[in-house]
C-alpha cells in the first residue's frame, strides 16, 4: 500500500455527529420562539451603545470612584451590614420552621400511610397534595410583595423584611427539600418505616446521611439569596443595606453606593466560603 493511500485514509473516517440535525432543529425552534419574546420585552441592546447613552453611563459610573471611606459613613455601613445579615439569618431561621415540617409531610418516601393497602392511604395522599399546594402558594408571592404589605402593617424597619423572607423562602426551601429527599436513595427510609420506625427516625437515619451535603449547600445558597433579597427589600423601607443604598442613590452619591456594593460583594464571598466549608465538614 502506497504512502499516498495511507495519507488519504483518515478522510474516509470523518466523524459525524448523529445528533447534529436534531440539535440544529432544536436551536432554530428555540430562536423562532425567543425572537418574538425579545420583541415583546423591547430588548434592544444597541441602544446602550448610542453616543448620548454612553456619555450618560460613563458619567454615572465615574461618580462611583473612589468609594466613600469617611468614618461616619463607614459606621453607618457597618450597622446596615449587620442589620442585613440579621434580616437574612432570622428570615432563613423562620423559613426553616415552615419548610422542614412541610417537607417531612410532603415527602412520599416518608409516608407511613403508603406502606401497603390501608384505609388511611387516601388521607395521606390528600395531606401530601395539600402540603405541596401550600408550598406552592408560599413561594408564588415574591418577598418584595410581602415586604410592602408588612411595612404598611409594622412600619419601616427590619421586621417586615424578616417576615417577608420567612414566608417566601419557607415555600422555596420546603419544595426543594422535598425534591432532594425524594431524589436520593429512599430504600433505607422505606425499610425503617416498614420495620415500625417513625417519620423522624426514617428521615434522620434513612435519608439525611445521603442528602446532607445537598441540603446544606442549598440552605446556604438560599441564605445568600436572602442577603440579596434583604438588600432589595431595603428599597421599600425594610432596613439594611438596601435602605442605605436607596438614600445614597437619591442623593446621587456614587462613592457611597460603590462602598455599599463592595460590602455586598464581600457578603456573597462569605456565603460561598461558608458553603464550601460546610460541604467539606459533611463529606
């Protein structure tokens, strides 16, 4: 066999993707669906690069430097940061009081009534459906809406933010806890239930050992989200960094705003480090 034939052989074995046409078709369908949605949302990124808009944005961003370093403002920033952490932590703690019982009731793997035929089987199904419906209602209403309502009832301050986070995040945590517990290996829990153990025993010894890392990681992630949400709720008077940011933006003080953003970035980094440390501890 000649060297020319050997050189030509690789072209005979061109690798073709058998899914290429399907992927191309899916991409085209997605673009056809996405385009009218972008038009409806008035998505026009080219507007950002118009000369007048670029000048406005450049002037706005230039006001953010340097960040404010005055001792009086740093004292206010430190106090608002502690308030934001308190809102997020207290809100998540109350959310856990809502989420954990509802997740235990709503998890099929912990259903005692589903073990074998029995007269209470349909009651257990009704309770689980009602529990999941309640979780849906809790997480369907955004926390900012709850914050607006509680600010009217309780007045300005962090209490409104804590209650708003507790209700919405209680529904979110409960829903995801249920899915995590049902996606892990449920055979140990079922064996414990069939042996006469209660729900809590089956949960602690049958499900949590396999799901502890994922449950912890998601809880810390939700705490990080609660920190961000508490900042947003501060714009409606729920206290914390958001309220301080609202005041700085209204006064057109970019230096104070950039200092607040840097502190917020530090809180997100702290949440990531905490999540990583907890995952390693549970490994």
